[in-house]
């Protein structure tokens, strides 16, 4: 005995069937969302966390901020087109970092003096060297305007192409290239000044 | 990436050091866990109200439907069990072809039928099994097999069962003709001829009437006429 698909069923039956099919579809959607979300976290978490660090957040604050960025993505998942997850996360991270820095400045904290990074498998001396390098880098980046700082981080640390940077910043490629050129010149100048002021620290990093 | 001219050696070292920095694994794992939990909450909230329980209800209904189908199969099997037939009659299962046909067909309405005066009245307290075209086909298929095997008593018992238990609807004429053929085969030619004549009268337009006409002309057994 089979259900005749051509027959018109009683409205209650039709409604019940629709209800159950919706339930099944919802379960499948939930599973698909979670699968996508897992992949997004695995692929982009480190990128976002490093970005937040170089945008001036302490390691502990970067932990919280990165979590906040991914919670925003979780809430907006339906609106994020497949393939544009990194752009969305980048935009959210820039905004979250700006807010976190404002909050930190209100608390009169020095964002550069945090050294609670992970350094698994490193010799204490290597860790000290890395800590110093990160501190100097943050000090130098702090002197750049935000838009130059971001393109320099994306180009030199994340090693993205200019076209990719332009897409993330949502600016023309020419603008991104121009900003990167100015960022590199400004960074070189600041590094020179830092070396002149304290040649041992700047040169030893 | 396209190779860029380094800013200077120190800058390159600083950038390389920055690339070595990464979050702790537990931080990444916690962010992932929180995101997945939050997404489940969002999807459940979007479902709103009782619809959130739809997946659970869907499973429960699926189990109920399976139980209903199993009960239906059991009932059909019971309907095909032999009822007060002679001891030598042994009930057989329907042929696989008939079963396959049965699986594709819908239930048909129960239409009372009284062809044979010898049919036992149905007990009012015992509910009559729901007849189905599938069951009719299965039973008549058995009767036809029995006729081919010259088991005329079994044929008659099966046709009795067909009329008593299933009621017989669309295949009533075929059932009657099988009875007539079984009677003729068993040597009760006078009775077969009598029923065949009645069949021809009642089913004049039926294609089976031609076969009945032939049977209606059956004379008494040769040894009787001699």
C-alpha cells in the first residue's frame, strides 16, 4: 500500500506533513550551519587573532575579541555569502579592535606591555627575543595611521597580495597599493628613529 | 605572493616574529564551541514554539507509521488464514508476484457480497477484516494455483473464504468461475453446470461468460450417463 501522491489530502494531514518536513529540513539546516561554522573557525581563527594582536590588543584581549568576532559571524551566518567569510571576519575584527582599544585607553592600560603570549617549545631566551620583537613591532605599528597599519599587517605579516588587501579593505587596488607604499616608507622611518634612539634594542630584535 | 623588496632586515625579522605568534589551542577550541552552541540556539529560536520539537515528533511519527504498517500486514495475514476448511486443506502463502502487486495497490471499499447461499453469516461481534484488492488477488492467485494442481476441494474452500472473509468486490466474477471450474474438476458436473448457467445469466456482458457457457454445457459424468 502506498500513499497516492496525486490525491488531495485532508488539510490537517497536509499541515502535519508540512510541519514534519519543515522539522526535518530544519535539522539538516542546523547540521549544515554547524559544519560551515566549524570550517570558518578552523580556517580563519589564527588570522583574525594575529590581526587583532597587531591592531594593538594584548594577547588576553585578543582572545576575547577574536571570540567576539566569531560570535558576530555566528549570528550573521545566513547573511554571509559563501566564499566571503574572510572579508566579513576582517571587517568585524577591525571594528571590534577599535572598540577594544578605546575601552583599554579608558582603563589607561598600556596595550604594548603584555607578554603573556604562547611560546610552547621555546627556549626562555628565544621567548624573550620574540617578546621583545613583538613589543617593538607593536610600538612601531602604533605610530602608523590605522589604514596604513592595516595594509602593512596584511601585506608583511599575513603576506597577502595587493588585490586581496584591496578586497578586504573594500578599496580600489590602486588605493591599496598606494597605502602599502606609504605604510612601508613610514615604517622604515620609524624603525630608523627607533634604532637611532636605542640601537641595541632595535638591532637585536 | 609577489616578491616585494624588503623594508630592511630588522623589519623582516619583526614581521617573521609576528607570524610565529598564534593563539592557544584552548582559545580556538573554546571560540568554536561557543559559536556552535550559539548557532544551535539561534536555529532553535528561529523555529519558534512547538515547531522546535518537530524533529523529535517526526521520529515519533515515523515509528508510529512503521508500527501501523506492521499491524496492517499482520491483519492481512490473519485474513488469509484458513477458516473452518476441511482438514486436508493447507493454507499457502500468496505467490511473490501477488505480494508485489498487493504492495502497489490501495485499499478498496468493503462491498458486501452474497453469491453463495451456503456462505456462513458473519458474526456481528467479530469485526470483519478490512478487505483489500491486494488480499483478493493473493487469495484468487492461490485458488488458481490449486485448480492447476487439481486440488478442487482446496479451490472451493479458498473461494468460500474469499466470499466469507474478504467480501469480494472487483474480482467476484472470477472467483465464481473458479468455483464452477473446481466443481467440474471434482466431478460435481451437474452443480457446476447449474452455477455456470446462473453465471451466464448474471454476467452476460462479462468476458468470462464465454468460458461459463462452455461449462454450462457440461453433462453428467460419462460413467453416470452410460
